[in-house]
């Protein structure tokens, strides 16, 4: 079934009626072959969607002012016992952003996290109308980010599959469907406001945002929990019931006849009634099919349980910031194809904020540890063109 719907262009990252997507289910069932096929299709679909969005992104960039700004990070903990751990990860240099016309440069000074702490490194993502480049300043190399994303290295793909299969990452997702924002109250009961980077901000909290993970409820080989996947024929049975319009065509042919006898009129009235009844029956079949195939529990494994953990995000929203939340969302989307970390950050900014620019936001990473991102040092400026060009002594890989 999975391969059949992939062949017609289905997106494996879309959540099913069960509450999880097919990639997560394949990971849970330890089906590495299916996970590989799903990731390949997911990469192609996301890459194509990104390219289709390029014109809209470029059009929006033309309406934004030219500027430079930074994102400062702070890792904090409410648990004293975690202070030594925090010390390893707390030293993250500010991310830097430059925007001019339809060009963006985004610099980060870390390549990831390891057991020893932050893995230092200077990387730039440069977006322009001609494409997006990933520049490694330590190695003096650069790559075409879109081409690399759509044609991943085999070893990198296998490494990603191993990570998905061996950690919770492959079974987890951030659920943003039912998010609402509430004003945080001060100690006297009024709406709380704070000054961040010289901007007066309203303090908001989220409700409905959750981190979900699916789990296998089975223990051993207990027959009570065994579930059999429906066959291809069982899953798609009945789809032809409401696609056959031959009866309607026959009715139309009959109704277009030239009979003038009373018998013909009675027959005609009968045919109209039959046609109306057939349409009603087909409508009911469609409803039943949708309910049966999309939401009936028997079409989803009963041993899979989704566990949701609330995620509390605090936002400091400013109504008179020089940029809007849509501006920063577009900017992050433009470079998201070059970095998985940027994609995750861009996903957060796809939330429908209640108005204003999020000058600062705080969200938990793990229990007892939170990360705060603050947009700072904003200034309108005319950045030199060479900031968006690759140095001449760098080589393409």
C-alpha cells in the first residue's frame, strides 16, 4: 500500500488519520527498507516544493528593508545539578543575518552538538535568485544546497536512517495543529510586558503545542496484540463503487430521447427519480469510504500508542518592530533547505502568531533545560555585494 501511494506522489510526511505519519510507523516497525524509500520520496517532494516556492520567496524579499541582525542563544536550567552540563552547551556564538535586495546571508558558528559540547565551526548559507549555497569557511569549500539536498550522499542517507531507527527522533514530531496564545499575567493580575532589546513586548504563552512520540504497546509475542496489515486489495476495495458513471451516462442518453407518449413520460420521470437516488447512494458510499479508510481504527495498528507531551513556549511580541513575523518566516524558509536546524527553526515561525514580531522566544529542549533565542542588533544598512559571494580561493564540492 505504501509503495502504491508513493508512486502517485503522496507525501509520506503528512499525518494520517491515526495521528502519526507513515515514516514514524515504518521506524516503529523497524522496516529499514521502507524508511529508506519513504525518505527518498520525502526529499524529492520537499525539494520540488521548495523550488516551486522560490518565486514567492523572492517577491516577498523585494518588499522587505535591507538590514543586518543577530540571533543570540542562551541555554538555561531550573535544576542546579545540570549546571555542569549547561556549561558545555551554553557558549553558542550569535548567528548573524544580512539581507540585501533578494539576497540573504546567514552565518552560524557551530556545526552541531556532541558529547563534548558545542561543535564549533563557521558555516554560511547564501540565498540569491540564482540558488542557495552552503559555505564551509573552515574547509574553504562550498556546495549547491538544493542539488546536495535532492541527491544525498549514500553514506549520509544510511547514517540518517540509523539515527531514525535507533533514537526517538524517528518516532517523534512537534504538533502545532491546535496552538493558541494567551497573554501572561503579572503578579498584580494585569497583562505582563517586558522590555527586550529596547522594544516594549507583550509576554505570551502557548497552549496546545505538544511533542508527540509513538510507542509499541506490545510485550513479547503476545497474540492479543498482534495486528495484520490489510492487503492491497482489502485496503482499496470499493474504490470503484463511486467512480463508475456509466449509469449516469445511460440515464442522460435516455432522458435526451424524443418519446412523447404517456408511457415515455412516466419512464422519463422514473429515470429522473432513479438518477437522483443513484447520486444519493454514491454520496453515501463516498462518506462511508472516507470514514472506513481514513479513520476506522481497524485500518491502523492497535498496538501503536501516541504519547503527547505539552511544550510550553514563551514569546515576547513587539507591535512596532521594523520586521514582521512573516518577514522572518520567509527569511528562514529561504535557507531551510540548506540545514535541518534551520528547517526546525523555520517550522516554529510557521505558527500563527497573534500579531507582532517575536523579539524573543523560549522553549524547552529536554526536562529542566530550555533554550532562548533573541533577535538583536537590528539595523538597516547597505551591505556590500561581496558579502553574498564565495571567496575566490574556495573550491566547489
